[in-house]
């Protein structure tokens, strides 16, 4: 069983000065990458810029210290942006804090119950679908700042469709100066990574610096962060929300969404990191750490956090190999918050929008999405597109719920299709059949049916395809290919047994595997048939049937 022990305490035993230097350098570089992203994602979430920094500091430190991965970097991510924005617009900061704390508690419970391995049961089509959907919602949400639109709305714009309609109506108010700054920033994001050695400086940081110089140097009439938000360089402070039963009740579904999304994204990030360092993370410990990190973030003014794949990959590429790198990343951001945060007021909003456009593009996984649409079975494509559309049109809660139900139903349909019950053919004269050596002689007045595949509620009705004649005296069910059986299928077997009893036919089961046998013993079905009529091999069953038929 997987140990519930943070990787920090495992790696620190053999820690060296050389690795400490590498971890410090990597932590500082990752902090430089995280700085503009944390600010941008905070604004996309409908909160003030410093709250993104708070999240990266508090959650980032706690997840690194307590986490099950050696190199995981946690902080605000794009996956939460639209969810958080909706919670803030609906229930304010108190609602967000309560939802995040509950999500943290759920994550801790998931880890303690060792549910980390269950994440693998979420289909790839669903994760791809909602990730692409989140990317679209994030993209749409930045159109206003990218174009410098003046949007008038009586109510907060939460739904992606409402935002898109409002922005299209506001197109005549476009600020061409803001649009120019945005285009320049997008161009930098595209070109900068291709410039060789100089590209080690994060493109997002270059965008921030150049856009500040451009807007202020040319005295452009473009909104900056300082024009729209109050900037604070105060240290994170403990804050307890006003908690009511009604608030807890109303925010539970959001908390569940945050918890599931945090679990999926953090464990996916940990798996990616494992492949890069040839390591192995502790999934349950990682869930506990993510839970503690989210609770800490919420209580100190932050927003939901999870493992960030891009920042984790950057950590690995720059030499980070222990949780110390993630802790240095948080400490570096703390120093930046205190010393440099007031300068964030100068960052133009189109630059923030451009950075988030880049995040959305990298997040959407366009190639994976298109490849799945080309190569996957139609049922998988249906799940993919359904999840994607529901994420964009409604929200992530609806998308995951419907996607999982649809995926489960389609899986059951597939399993039902591969489950078959076939009757053996009678060979009058073995010498007349070229394949007779591979066949067994079936005694007269005996019928043999072979069941293949799992017997569950989706395939239970196939038992009724078994037909017996009143002249028959024995029915053999060969079950060597039945790995599992559920209560519904067992009930169908009981009905078959009842029908056989009425017709005076003896039911014999051949090669019953461990799980089906356990189910039958538990239900008392073995006693009803008679334990002597459970045969280990088909030859034994045929011999027993012959003796019964001869009577």
C-alpha cells in the first residue's frame, strides 16, 4: 500500500549542496514564470491581482512541503478561472473562501481514503473535452480587455454565451490603441520562444515589460491594472469568512467541482513530471497536500490552486529535483510581492489578455482534440463533443456529470455487446467433421451453453436467450470466460434455475471463476443448485450430465 509520507522527508535524507544550488536557481526561474501568470489568472478569476500571488505563495509552499511529488509546482491555473469568476459574481469572496475550504477538505478525505488511483477511471475523452471547453471560455473572457471594449451590463456576465453576445454588441467601442498593444504582445508570445538562447527569459515576462514601456512611452490611452484594480503589497493575512449553513449548502456543488478538477489536474501534472524525471509520485499524499494547500490559500486571501503542468515542467527543465525548488519559488514570490507589487499597476490589460490567450491555446490541446475526432470510435467522439459543448454552454459541473454518465452508459453498452451466450452444436458422427478432434461429444438430452464476457446488468437479459426443451434432462453452463457477475445477472440465473426446476431439468455450472463463485455462495445460489453440480472442468460436467441423462 502506498505510504502517506511527503516526498520532502524522503528526498531530504540524501540532500546535497549541489542539488540545493540547482533547486534555488530553478525555484527563482519558476517564480519569474509564475509572476505574470498568477496576476493574469487572478484577474481572469474576477479577483484582485495580489490574490493570485497569495495563492502561489501559500498553496505553492504547502503543496511542495507536504506533496507526494518531488517536483510539483502548485498555484493558480486556468482551469479554475471561469469557475472562480462565477462563484465570486454569485456569492462574493465569502462564497469563494467557503467553496475552496470545502474543496480542500474533500481532497484530504479523498487522499485519506486512498482514492488517488480512481482518477484513472475518468476517461481521456472527458478530460480532453472539458479542458478544451475551459480554454474556449478563458479565451472568450479576454476579448473585452484585448480589444479595450466598453461593455454595459446591468448584471455580472458569468455565462460564456452571455459574454460573447455582450462583447459582439460592444464591438463599435473598440479601442484601437489597446488592440495594437494586444497584437504586439501576441506576436511576442509567438516569436520569442524561437529566438534561441535569449528565449530562456519567459515570454510572458517580456510581454509585460515591453507593453509597459510601449503604453507609457507613447502615452497611449489604454487601461492598466492600476486603472481597474487597487494594488496591494501587503503580506497575506488570515481571514475567516462568515460561514452560514445556507452558504455551505449553496457552494457544495462548486466545492465538489473544484476538488475533482484539482485532483485530476494535479495528478496528471504529477504523472507528466514522473515521466520527465523517471520517478514515481505518491498520489494519495499529493491529494492530501493539495487539500491542505487549498485550505491555506483560502484562509490567507488566495483562490483555488492545483498542480500546474507548465510550471512543473519548467522546474524539471531547470534542474529542480526536490520539493525545495517549489518552496524557493514561493519565497521568491513573497519577496516580489513586498518589493515590486506596486509596479504591477503599470501592466496594460491587453498584455494580460494576450498572456491568457497563450495559456488558453496551450491548454486547449487542439491537436489531441482533432486527432481524437479523426481516430476514436463514434461513441468516444460523442462523449468528447458533449463534454466540450456543455463546458462552454453551461459549466464544468454539468459537463463532468453528463460526460461521466454518458461514458459509463456507452461502456456498459460495449461490455454488453462483447458478452455472448452460444449453444454448442451437436455432431452426430465425429468422423464426418474435419474439426471433430477439437470437439467434445455431448450426451443425448443434454444442452451446453458457453457464456463469454462479464455478466452484469447490461448483459443480464442475454441469459434469457438460453432455450431448453422439455425433453432435455440437463443444462450445462460453461462459465470459464466469465470473470465477474453482478446482482442483476445473478437474479437472471436464479430465474433460469427456477425455469429448469419447473421443467425437471438439472442445471450444471462448469468452471465458475472466483468472483462469480463468491457471489453465488454469498447469495446461497450454490446451495440451491447443489454444490455437487459445480464442476471444475467441462469434461467433468459432461460426464456428470451423461450419468443424470441415463437415469
